[in-house]
């Protein structure tokens, strides 16, 4: 209900009708009819003199719909004390993903290609991305996205429907899962964009299999030349200016953005006339709480550090399983430097540093504001 010219206006309730035995298409039709009637009720209300009350009502409705949809996705909706169909489906999906056959197929496809034949040729793009392999591993990432980390997305309206763009985000998590979840948030939620690529630090390619895996799911080795080629092809490109400092910070320093290097992403945006989408990732800091890192032990392996977490190396291989925190990805309003600044300004290091710090502060503010709204690490 809402106020209308000093009176309380009740939105008419619509009989739900018998749902037993209805098909999913029938349920969608009934929901659409209800939305049509509610829309008509809204149009009958003149909001001019009661803008504040109407905005409050819309906000409450959005919060309720968001909460219910997240509960359904997470399988927490139970009927009569029994497990819901969604929850059972999640368990079955997890069982399939962890089965011995699925693991063998995954390693065979990763090492040999699509059919397990060593000398078979298959199509990949110039950076090594394999669309068929992505379809095979997508159920794993969808499980992490929808069921394990239950990712919520805000500000998707700021992601351009077409054209190039730089997604600039805070970096965390000890292992770089955040790039894949940002890409999944756009691919799964945006109505048109499916071409998100992310830059990966060099050290990842020192791990057995991991470098090949990153190439095949769309990751690109981080360097300005690769980023320019991706932007020239009108891709969305995700960059993490904090670099190693971001994912390697101790737990007590969580959600404090580190220095943004020498501003390479600003030079890239200026040279390629690409808008910057400041992006905040909440939840990734808690998946591997970093207590200590050993750089000395890491040198023989060519990696920046070996992480010590509450589960690693104490639990062995089980220790690499991330904790199931609740994630939120927030896309901020795009920052455009053109026409005030152009490609020539990329050579002005003082200007680059100033713009880099401005973007860092913008993302830090988004992170801080999101943390104020978060009630729980595990439930958001």
C-alpha cells in the first residue's frame, strides 16, 4: 500500500489460482498477469506530491524481491520442513562436479583438448580462449557463482551494452577468483554483454596446469600490449591495478586498497579512449584469510609468496578450498576522460598519478559504503 492524496491506497491483491500441477510456462504467465495489474495500480497513483513515500515503497519492494530471489537461488526456501527442489538440485550438481569421471574428463580436456586426442587441432582465439572448453567448465563456475558464493550484482546498468571499457576493481582473495566472478556477473546477468576478458598476473602461469587453464577460459597475460589489442576489438577488459599487493595483503588489512602502481590502466584508458568502470568486490577477502606469507620458500617455485591461512597448509590439498563467504559485485558510474584529456596526456606522469589516485579513492569509497550495509560475512 502507499499514500495517495492524503489517503491510504491499497494495491489490489490478485487471486493466485490453483498452482498445483501448473507448468513452469503457466506460472510465468500468471506472474506476468499479476505484474501487469500491479503496474496499472501504480499508474493510477499520482506521485508528484508524494514522491518520497512512493520511492520508499519502491525501495522496500525491490529489497523483498532481491531477498526472495537470492534465497531461491541459494536453495534456502523450504516447504513443510523438507528440502526444496532447488536444494536437492544443488546437491546433485555438486555430486556431479566432484565425481571421479568429471575430474578425469576435466583434466583430459585441459591437457589434450576437446576429445582427449593429443594431436587433435581445435579452434581458439589469438589469446588461447577455447569457447568449447568454456562451455564444459561453465557448470563449475555457475556453481561457485550461484550456489557457493551466491554472488549479488549491483549497478549493472553502468556496464555499456556495446563498445570497449575498462573494469577496474579491487583485488583480493590470495588466489585470483575475483576476475572470473566479475566476468561471470556480466555474462550471467547482463542482457547483451558476453565478452569480458581479464588480465592475469605472470606468476599464475608458473603453476602446473593453471596457466593453460587461464588461457582457455579467457584470461590474458597482463601487459599493456595485450590490453590494447583487446580494447581495439571493443572488449570489456578487467584489470586489477593493485596487482600482487592486492591478493597478498594480510587479513587485518582487508578491504584497504593498496597503491595503484604507476597508473598503467590510466595510460591505457587515455590512449584507447576507453571509459573506466570502477568496481567493488565484497566477499573475496574472506575466502582465504591470509595470516602470513613466505617469500623465501616461494623463490624456488617462481611465485611471489606461499600463503599461510587457517586451512593452508594445515589441511593439505583441502586447504585450497575457499571459504563460502557471500559475495557482492558493484559496478559504479563510468569515468570518462575524453574530451578533457586525450592520448597525448598519457605521457604526463603527474596527471596520470592524480587520475589514478582519484579512481582508487572512488573504488575505496564504494567498498566502504558496501561494507557498512553488510551484516554478515557469510550471508551478506
